[in-house]
């Protein structure tokens, strides 16, 4: 009987030695899960409350401006906010067309664009395309840093989803155009138009608008006068020349289904502006896609910006007799 008791005690001790680490691991896993959930709750609460403030209040400084000051010593003046109605309609349309073709329909992120950007980056061997929507870029400018990490990309996506729940699309576009970086110490279309063109946004010529929008992926190395020195920016500019002719005033509507869509597709938007020292990194010509990541003929035309109807297509010319 004593031998049986001893063996029972030995078995219980053996089981205990293995159960205790499992219990400790379970407690650690539950603690990690609690921290994970709490972190997301805090992040969402901060972003939602901030978005409620941004419904009415215009930001004067952003996280990106603070980052530039700390890391590069660039002191930027407070943002000169320009209402969306004072920004020319073509400029708004061009931004949507080049940076986020599905802006008016997605919930803050566009999974197809993220997937396509990942596949292209894997093929060319480095992170050129970001797949970020306009909402994600705004989230990065307002709340995060430009460091290119998957963790920041994850936080950016969550932040964009929360912002889209509160902010109307027109307000998101307005905030984006007033906080986006347009050069060292230059943030927002008001500062950019004054620095590069010497006029307020409402007085920008059509070609000045094209050049300001085309340079957005790499504003730290190029401006409207030098953008043709970069192949990607030159493609964007030439696309806008074709899509926004001087005789018109709005971005042309998407062609009807069944027509050739390749020529209508915008250049692939980066969603990740180049940082200092990255502008010289150019993809091989055969690796750079000539059409957009978001080329979808069924998407609404960019001319629908700010709730305005798209311009009616010109009537077809009568056949020759």
C-alpha cells in the first residue's frame, strides 16, 4: 500500500511539474490578450474623440510636422487652412484620381490596393508602393510617423477605419489637402501654392495644379519645376496632361464598360511619400507598372468630389457622310 501511495505521489508531482508552466503560460497569454485589447480600445477612443473635434476644428500642427522638427530640425509654421470650396475643383479631382481612386466608396482602407502594393513590392525587391488610401495618409500625417514599418501600417489602418466612421469624405479630403507635405517645412496646399506659385490656391492655374499634385509622392526632392527629372512623377504629370486638358476644367469621367480602360487607368499611386535619401531609388522600367493599382472601370469618377455631379460626357461626333 505504501508503494502505491509513493507512486501516486510521484505521478502527481510529475504532472504538477508540467501543469505549472502551462498555467503560467496561460496566465501570460491572457495578460497579453488583455493588453492587446486594451491598447486597441484606447487607440480607437483617442482617434474617435479626435475625429469628433476635427469635424469643426482645423489642426494647426500635425504629428508629421513634429517628427520633422525632432528628426530633421525643420521648423514649420502653423498650417494656413484653406476651405475645400476655395480649392479648385480640378485639383481635388486630380488628387482623388491619382492617390485613391476608390476614395468615395471604401471604408477608410482598400484591401485590394494593399494586396497589389505588397505583390509589386515583392516583385521589385523593395517597398516602393504603399497602397495607402487618402484616409490612411491623413491618419499618418495627423497621428503617426512616416517610418515604414508593418506595425505603423497596422496602426494606420485601424486609425483610418475609425476616422472614416466619424468624418465625412469631403472633410477627410479637406483635411488631407491642408496637412499633406509639399516640401521641407511646407504643409498644406495653402503653403505650397504660396511657396511655389506665389498665389492662393483659388488662383492656381490648371498647369500649376497638375504640377503640385503630380509631385506628391516625392516632395522632398522635387517640385513643380523639377518633377520631370523623376520617371514616376513625369508619368503622373503626363497622365494629368491627357486627362485634364487646358480646354476642360474637370477630370474626365470613367469610360463606359466594354471600352478600353488601360489608357484611362491612372499611374500607380505610392501612398508612401519618399523620405530624405530615398528619391534616388528608382525602379527598373520593366518593374514599374504603367497603370494604377486601383484601376477599376466600375469606380465612380473622381469628378464626383465634394458631392458634386460629374460633368456629362461630350456628345459623339456625327459620322462622316
